[in-house]
C-alpha cells in the first residue's frame, strides 16, 4: 500500500481529500500542527474502513515536517501523493501597506519553504516507485496578486513558481505536479467549492495528464 500525505489536514478539504484518495486504496497520512485534530479525523476515517493516521507538524518548522513525513512513510507506506493545502494565518491576509517584513517572512516559510521541505522529503520515494503526484491548493491570490491580502499574494506566487518548475522538470519521471486555484471560500454544498468537489478535482489532477493549473471556478474580474 502506498500513501497520500495531506499536509494541512482539517475537517473540510483535508478530510475530503483523505476520503477521496482513501476510497481508491491509499493509506492516508494526515498532517497538521495539532495532534488531537488529526487523530480525530483519522479515527473517523478508520471507522469508515480507511487506513489513516495523524502526525503533528508545523510546516514552518522543517524538522517537524521531515519527521512527520518520514514516520508516515515508515508506518503506512511510501508517500506516492503529496497534497499541500494548509490554511494561511490571518497575518498573511493584511493589506499591502500594513504588511511587515516579519509577516512576509512567515508567509514565505509557510508557502515556499514548507513545500520545498515536503517535496524534498517524499520525492525519493516517488522516484523509487516510478510514479507520484505533488498537488498544491491555493486561493485566488495564488493566480492574481491582491493588495488586500499581500502575504498570500507574495508567498503563493513563490509557491506557484516552484510548483511550475517541478511540473516542467518531473514530467519525464512520471511524477505529476498540479495546482488547484480556489477563488473565494471553500463552502460545503457549493457546486464548485464544496470540499468533496474539490477533492474530485485533485483526484483528476493525480490520475490524468493535463495542464499544470486548474481553477475551481472562474476568477472574478479584477
């Protein structure tokens, strides 16, 4: 059995992604800052008959993220799919003229250094398998800078650039890389922004060749 590592797992999108991939036979490693949070989600998934475990790590602490991913691979199986979608902190959502150097440093640690750490940790296993997927989820500011949310606009741009370079570089190694842009809030029951619908979009990115970037819905006019 191989594993999907859901980095930034919560009750919404993370749990939906876990269920979608778990139903296809993947073991699920749920990673977030709070052990109690991921243990609760993992228990719900196990009750549903899926294989799941929770691992605590702060994505801004590389040593914690490396340890969590290492333990996930040892306990559940090689990480074949990495899904990176932690929820940005409020301090990353300030207007541009109110955003400080410290805010941007934290945002870059969260959205650039965290993904680099995670990818470097799991890529060796994907290469051994001869397949894999690296899936990024970002809000609308990941595709269009928004001065109302400067931290994510800057950091998501870096994350997107890194992801696009991976897409171009790893295609020949049968490692898919994709970015799902979700403009606006994730909302249960919404036709395009429901967590289950978004999980299906990520499954499609994993299973089928296609464009690097897809959108949950059309971006509103600037």
